[in-house]
């Protein structure tokens, strides 16, 4: 009898300790948005309804309470608080691009101005690039990490992956962020200025009410249903930003991880930087199966351009030196990529393409990327 009670006590302690550890891990994933946050968000987007109307909805104030729920950063913000439905509409219209086609983006962009902005009493530098695209004016922004000695010949444009306020986390060098290994790469670059692209409604660009920013249930579908795409809007901004960098620097690099990797690939196919690094961002397997939520790249028809045969043809004609990386400790599609070399078998015979399978997970592989850059930079 005593042994039974003691055994039950041990089991209870095991369950208690396990619950505390699991709960703490869950809090850490949610707070810092580290791996596997992006996968959990995708599952949540697929399984949970997004249009549940809470009790009491019946006026503009209640609707605005539903709209502004996402976290804003602790920083000076570029936009004033929004207080009306019309204010939300204005911000959606500000970034809206009607998608007649998503080709020849680079040639249709005219860079008209560039300004280096200072926020937070000089602690935060923001590069603003103004441009015209198919008859409409737009602005693109990035956190700027400028070489204090000046005279840099190389620029690196980093396109963040999935998750809220990722550019800000990268800029602030959050050690728990899944992009963090990036800084071991940037530290090795000489005479280089780095720019961390800021997505619309992210970081200092929040569409906010003073305490929270607009959630994407009030952006994504609005853009698509009006003939546009939030993804297309931000990708066009990244291409315009790269066009500006090519005017200013003798060598340009674009790199991205996860969704940022796919965005890098689409950008570089248009803008042809000197170097493009796509980490866990593209797979030929997506022709057969695609696992993604509304926070991923959604551009009607983009899959046609990303079909294997089209991608290989475009890469072969590209002037860019490409590096694609996949980790053996990945999950899902990119784990299959690492183990089966699905994309590698298609493209690694091209003289301007390298594919590296590394021992890590969903991250930038530092040694492999540094070695590639040392070989390719002039």
C-alpha cells in the first residue's frame, strides 16, 4: 500500500514538472516568436475560424477594438494613431497595388527620392525610398545599419521571414529570434551597409491606434478581394529598395530566411543583385503540396512562375550568384529538401547556383554562407 502511494506521488511530481516545463516553453515560443512559432501560426490559421463575432459588436468603437489587437514595438512610430474606419481604409489604399500582372516589376519602378530618417533620439536609423510604380507613388522603408566609417561599396538587403515585428527584432539583435545568426554573417562583411526591410504594418510602420496595431484580418483579404495582394505590395517595395541600392553601391546582396527566403528569390529574379541567398525559402515540392497560412506569400498566379522548369530557366539566365540552403534539422517540406535534395537535383548543375545542405535547423547557416560570400565578393 505504501509503495502504491509513493508511486502515485512520483507520477504526480513528474506530471507537475512536465506541465511547468511545457507551459514555460509555450510562453517562450509565443513571446519571442522563435521556432516553431511560424509553423504553429500556420496550423492556427488553417484550423481556427477568423470571423467569430464577439458579444456587444454593434458600433464603430467595437469594430475598431476588434481591428487593433496586435502588439506594437516600444519605439517611436512613423504614423499617427488611427481612430476611424476611414483611417484603416486609407492605410490599406496607401499600400494597394492592382495586380494586372506580376512581371517586369523592376522595369516599371522609378526611384524618385531617398531619405535617411532618425527616430528614438538618433538610436534608430530608417532608410526611406520613394518610388513610382504604374502610375502610383509608394514608399519603402528599412532599418539602416550604416558603416560609420563611410564609403561602403557593398550593401546587404535582408528580407525578414514570418512573424510579427521581425525587422525590429532583427535590428535590436534579439538573441531569441530565429534570424539571430544573421549577425555572425554581417560581421564578416567588409565595407558593407546593411538594410533590414520593414513590411507594411510592421515595426515603426505599424498601422496603430496608440496601443495596438491593426491585425491582418483587416488587411490580407481586403487587398485580395479588391484585386491586389499584401504580399505583392511588400515585394514590389523590396524590389524598389534594391533598385535604389544598385544605384548607390557597386555590389549588392539580398538574403532571406523562410518566407524571407522566397521573397528574396522573387526579388532577385527581377532585380538581379550580385548575390542572392535563399535559406529554407523555396522548394519544388510546392508544386504538389503547399503548407501555408494567410501570413505567407499569397499572389494570385505566382506559382506558375515558380514551377520547377520556369525557375531553372530564369536562374540559368540570371546574372546573380545564388546560394540555396536547407537544414537537416528542419521540419516538414524543408526537411524533405535536406534529405532528398529535391530542388538541389534540379538546379545545382547551373554554374551560377550553389546548394548547401547543412546540419542545423530553420536558420541562416553561418559557416556555409560566410564561405560562399568570401568566394563571391570582389
